[in-house]
């Protein structure tokens, strides 16, 4: 029998997970306790039929390796089934509304997971689905948040440094990459969650590559409330110095044009148009920071026992050199593995926990 642990009286069944901000720290601890328990049972080969015959719909507007497969394999290991959907194969492609989609899928099944990272659109869509779904809605990454990633990150950090993370020096740094404008959701979710665990978070990025101002403000408040810290610097070396954990990763220069607040508030189509028209300017600015790379010299600035993390996929040779991501500090594959254990815990609690 899997216990939910803890001394509180948490309830989970039927709740949506759009952001971990909507869950108390105690509830997040319950998720992690269950993830650890499920991990042990997975290693022991013990069955964990917590979601027998339950159905989870997985709508992916964007590509995925870890998230999709951790959810789909995870629900199968819990005795249920995941149905993978893409909007081009649904009536979403012909304009069916979020409301109608949510009502139908939640009458058919027991949960809906969505990935929708389009800037200015994803989170609004997620919330529109949640508002109309009678089954729990799980955010599998949008333009604001990536709760499943950061839960696995926290589990991985606790495996290395213990449960009490107060005062742990964690650096979340921008790194150069050259593919597409990557969402802000990973670093944003990290600064929000890690400050709640009392960590001393340093956020580093070249000037202009800001995160969303209201998220940074919320992270500062989290730090104040939980005895953590949030420092912002614009120098990667300074950020790496004496760090226990470094998480260098690229994110898009959505606010390079200097109009963060207006962009977030305007009609999404208009915001996208402005970003598209100015893509050249954004990439020119990005090119100035090719030296923001996780290399051995920088890793030598960190503490001896430090760990290197990355949500993956990594842009090898740009964000990080091979000798670091494949080197002794790297825990990226443990971090990726923990995606399935945390995914199973969250699904079990939201889709099958007691109410
Ligand atoms: N880290 C992460 O979310 O990976 P995928 O994009 O492969 O799902």
C-alpha cells in the first residue's frame, strides 16, 4: 500500500496543476515522497496499479521526448492508458474551442495533459481548458511554467544534497543557443520553486534577456516568505563562483525589444507578429553572447562537489561542452529519469488520490 506520507491533510484528487504555486510546500513534499516511493517500487519491480483503467489525454502542440514519454510510460505503469493527441489530428485544427475540447475529453477520460508553449497563448489556452474540464488538467509546459520539470529537478537536488536545502547555492543561468526562441517556463518555474525551499538562487543572464517581471516578483516574495534568496547578475562567471548547483540553459530573448509588459498584455497574435518582425534584432543580440557556455573553466569556479543540471535537450557545443555534460558533475540523466517518477506521483495524486 502506498502511503501519501506527511503530517498534513492534503487533498489532490481532481485538482489542476498549472503551476506549483497553486500547491502548498507541504503538498509538494507529498508529491516528492510519493515519487521516491514509486521510484523504489519501480526498481524492485513491484506493480503500482494506482490508476487502473484510468485514461489520460495528452495534447501536444509542441515536440517532446521526456515529457510525452514519461507521462505515457508512467500512466501505463500505473495501470491506466495515455492517449497521445496533436492538434493537427483534432478538430482544434478547424477552430474547435478550448471549452468544447475540454468538455468532451473530460467526459471521456480522467485527466488531460497539455503542452502549449506559444508565447502569449499557451498559458491562456491551458487555463481555458482547466476552466471547462471536469477532470484534472496538467501543464506539460506552457509559455509561463513547466511544473513537471521543476519537480524532477527538485527531487534530483534532494537526492544529492538531502531534504533540507536551506542555503544551498543554486545558479540558474542563461546560456547561448541557436535553434528557436525557447520558452521562459523552465527558469521561471525554477526560481519560483527553489526559493520556496530556502535556496540561495542566483539568476544570471545577459542584460535584456529578462524573465517575466511578475514571475521574478513572485519569486522574490517566495524567497522572503521561506528564507531563500534571489540575486540577479549579468555575469556568468560571477554566477558560477562557489555554486553548489548550476543550471545553465538557453531561453529566448522575448523581451530584448524592451517591451516586456506590453507584449504580455497585448493580443497574442499581435505580440507574435511583433516578435516575428523583430526576430533578426533578437538573434543579433543573442549572437553577442556566444561565450555564455558551460565549460570546464566555469565548472572549476563552482564548489568541488557541485552538480551540473539541464532539463534537456541540450544544445551541445553552444550551451555546454561535451566534457561538462558528460563529465563528473553532470546529473542530467538522473534528472531526466526523475521525470517519470515525479510524473507518476502527480498523476496518481490528481487522478486517483482521495478527495
Ligand atoms: N525537458 C523536457 O521537457 O523535455 P522534452 O521537451 O523532451 O519533453
